[in-house]
């Protein structure tokens, strides 16, 4: 005798019926095994969790077995869960693991680089820290797959090395995951550059990309790198470029436009950007002449002036992206000293920015930082009682449910299947 759950679909809903069943052999059917229903207990949805637990307790009491209701019960541990679960679900739903696998990230390895890159991105959005500190962070969160054993630090570094090796192929594949399927390939892209600085001169080599130059952050005494990001009109990055720290704005444009044409195969591009002139003597004289004016230049002559001004003002969205990259996702400090690792750190931050901007578009009216802070309150708890060990998430508040619903996150404990 056993409990059977029979599923029945009615419209868009699926109902689960609890039945007491038994197996037997039917002599009229050649002794083949058959199943017959002894009793219908009702639907799982109709009975509810509490009623089903009471049935279990009653059955246990009938044979004199202590139930967990009466047995000593203790909480073995409670770890942050809601935010990492939501991020894992979003990552899987977008298909990012499949995209990176398609780009060749996994290859032939004894570990799973895609899973580790996913972990690095989730950490960057939830609690950005160094790769070494991430191993300690794992003790405070419940992430299925990493609850028993933490990844080796050298595997994190090797996953980074493999990621930068597939950057050229991966970026167009990943960018397509975020594009609105209803829009044509191409149209409007925004481009802007920023810089980030480094403490010290550790491991400097000839032609190092960390160089002294004009600093947008006011740290003129620090070496820096220059970062260019291309965004679509949905405020989500398409790709990024890392240049030596002394690269001027206008020197990057041709390379970026050619890259958009070759790697992304966009049919048409309207390129919106802002170029900063180095503050030499001529530039200062020119600034005196145009002081108080806004000068816009365009090659799209058919566009009305109002449209050109609007598109320029849309650059503010990329500025918000820079703020998220630097303040929320903590682009710096950079705990790497070789060019390849520096470039990979930037790539991981941009991947995190893509997911963060997608979440921002879905949340509408609530910042990603606030959403993360709220759903972090959802804990995963291990309870030890007379029956054994059970994992339970804490009860969701209305605000938790609202955030998860906006992000398209299914019930806790379930997530879209992916390669990781």
C-alpha cells in the first residue's frame, strides 16, 4: 500500500490528487501487476500543508511512533537564501549558462567553469568581494550545489582565465539573450567610457595597461585603465572594451564601431556618444568660447533637432550604469595585477551589470539594491527533529512575493533547468 499523487490538468492549472493505492496481480490479465485506488484523500492544494502534516502525525501515532510534532526540534543552521535563489533563477531563465557553454567556456576540464562564473556574477550583485573572500561568503548563503563543498580558489582563477579566452565569441551570444525579440537587429546604441584606478604598482610590466593620465575620478596620482561600454536603448550593455589608461575618448570610437559591425552584424547603427577633449591650452580657449552652450554633432541629418537632443539626453542612462558598476557592483578595488585577470574582472562586472540592468527594468520603481536587501531576509533553515533533517525556507512576506513575481521567480526551491 502506498500514497499516490495523480495529476489532472484543468485549463491552465494542474491539480494533484492524493490517493491511497495498492498494487496487485490480476489473474484475468495474465497475472500482470495492476494498481487500484483504495481511497481518495483530496487534492494537495485543497488539503493544504497543515492538514497533510496532521494526517502524517495521525498515522505515526497509530503505530506508536513519535512524530516530529512531539519530538525535540532544533535549528541546525539558517543561511541567507532569497537573494541568491532569485539571482540563480534569473540567470537560468535568461539562458546565460547555455550561452557561455556555447561560447566554449567549459571545454575539457575537471571542474565546471560555467558554474563558477555564475557564482562570481551572483556574488558581484549580492555581496561584491574579492575572489578569496567569496569562499568565506559561501558560509553565509545557501546555494544548492555549493552547500557541501566550496570550490577551490585556483578553480575560480582558472574559470576566469577561460572566460576571458572566449570573450570575443561570448559577448554577441550573451547580448542576444537581452535583446527585445520584437525589435530589429541594430538601430540605436550608446557609447561612453570611464576609468578605474589602482593602488600601487604591483607586477608592472612593459606596455602595462595601467597608466597615468587624466582621471575621471580625480585620482591623478594613480595608474588607471580606461573602459568603454556599448549599451542598447534598453540600458543593457551589449559589449565592453578595456583600453590602456592613457587612451583618449576619440581614439576608441573607430575600433568600437568596427567591432559592432564585425561581431554583432547589426544591420544599421545610430551611434550616440560623448567625447571629452583633453584639457590642453586650445581646449580651454575653446571652452571659454562655448561656455554655457550645449554643442551636439550628428551625421544623421534626417533626424529633427528635438530627436537629436533627446537621444543625447538618453546618455544619462549609461551614466547610471557606470554608477551601478562602481558603487553597487564594486568595479574597484581590483584585486588582480596581470592584464588578463584585470580584463576578466571587468568582464565579470559587466556580466553582472547586464543582469542588474535587466532586473532594474523588471522591478520598475524599486532599485535592485533595495530588492536584494529585502529578499535577502528569506532564509533557508535546516531543522533536525525526530524524523530527520529537513530544509525549509522562512515564510515570505507580501513584499517578498511582489519582488519575486516581478522577476519571474518561481516558488522557492524550484528554478528553471539549465546546464548548471
